């Protein structure tokens, strides 16, 4: 089995590429970083440090790489069995036309073998979004063939892969946590579902998507925003702050109650899942910056993302949301001159006020009572009165 994986960054190499390679899949990475591409293409292997109580270094082998702007990518798409991505949600739009060209070439060559495409991104139904953009670049008369031969498989991915500098200077070395989870929608595959250890096909994908979004992503973001506000550099140090930990746990319990009501999750098991997430944030072997985790606050305050989507769930089920509101206020207060979205957010708030800016981003109406509460928390943060 052959796979083309877009994105040879830390997540691509340390998570998805590694799982595929471990399963005996021949992986070709496609990336714009020519230095990384050349290193993979020359060595055909790289080290992955899996860190935790039992830390190990594992060597990923049998891999190759090409530049994602090369015409060769189209030939690969025409012939491989699987396409995966780990490029970031915003980059999917840029690679979609190339994937469309490859699909056209695949059809032209008469390759009717099943091709499954899985976008492994931090977004809800990322592959479905990817499909919409790809389809726009395809001839309409090709769409029935696409529906019959190409599967667009949504997924939920979870592994903390922070940026790490190799002590040996190896640009391919990557560090990851022990925990990983890759859930895929079994109903969206075309042809036989590949057997890949670490990839779990399920019937109820959205339950797992929202479990991860409402727990890991929600907690990670709030830890980052409150930690950054207090001048704490790392996620580990932030979650060890008693006040931050209390708010983060409270927010995850609030979002968790939404999940329990929506998907009938076992309350005890979900509480254990929350504690597992908190322990992952504490991992002393991972050095993840609050500034990195907090980046792109506008996206993270969107209606379908990690802060507002669980808040909307508390409206639906009429449950508490006090800690989620504090987390949202902290996101609105994120001031990082090195992050374009943070700069844009600060300008929006300056020009139109925090209530109007938040409502524009989140699509929540200004007369909703929580908006005034968020403004009050935000004002306290602005006045250096930690909530």
C-alpha cells in the first residue's frame, strides 16, 4: 500500500507518517520545505522521540519525500492508495487544486482502484471541508466517477507534538507524547478499510470529534490563554498553577456535561478522560509554549471551534458555563504581536468594543446574557485583576 502525505512537519512525521510507516505503508511526504524534503529523500528514515514515563527513540523507515509544488505530486495522486494531510486547516485550501489535478490525471489514466483521502487536522469534519474545495476545481462531469472511486474520510486526531530542537541538530528528529488517537469514519471509505494500528474506524465519529474538541482542545486553549496572561511560558507550568488548573478543569467539566447529555457518555469514564488530559498537559518531557498553543485566537473563537461550540452546547442543554466564559475572555485578551490573528483581534476590539468584536467572530447575538459576562471578565483581565 502506498500513501502520499501532505505535510512533513512535526505532526506529519511524528504522528500520521509514523503510524502509516509502522503499519507497513510506503509513505511519500509532500512539503514545501526543500531542506526537509531533501533530507527525507536522501535518508529514507528519521528518529521519533516518544516521551513519557517510558521514553524511547523509534526510527521511522521506508519513507520518501517530494516538493508539494512539483508536478510529480500529480503523478503520485494518480497512483497511490491513500492521501493524508497534516498541514493546518487553512492550508487545505491551497493544496486542494493540486489534489484536483491529480484526481483528473488518475481518471485519465483509467485508475479505478479506490483512493481514500483523510485530512488529519484540528477541525471538525476537516475532510468534508477539503472535499468541497477540491470539488470546486473538478469538472462537473467527473463527479460521478469521483463519488464511485474516491472516499473522503473525516477523522479526529489527538497527539501533542510540540516544536522541539534536536540536540544533535537533526532537522528530521521529532518529539511526541506517548498518547495518540486517530479516529476515522468507517462509513466514508471506498473499498476495503486499511488495517493500520493506531487508526480506529468508528460509526459515531462526531462523538469522538466533539469529545476531543471539547476536552483536549478546549482545555489546551484556556491553559494557554490564562498562562500567557500570567506571563507563564509553558503549558506544563501553566497547568501547575492552582487557579489556572481550577478554571481549566471547570471548563472541561462544563463542556463534558454537554457531551454526556448529547452522546450519553459514561460520566465516570469522562471524568477519567478529563484527568488524563490534565496529566498530559503536565508531561515534564514536553516543552510546549503557551504562545504557540494560543495562536490564531480568531479561529479558535469561531462558532464551530473549541471555545464557542461547547458554550453553544451549554445553551442547548441549559447547563453551567462560568469557566468557559472566563476562558473565552482570556482568548479575547490574548496579545501577541508575533501572531497576525492576535494583532487583528486587538484592533477589532479597539475599534468596535469587545462585545461587538466577540459577537462578530462567534456569531452569538449581542443580547445574549453571556456576552455581558464575557465583557466583565475581559475588563478584569484588562485591569490586571486575575479572575
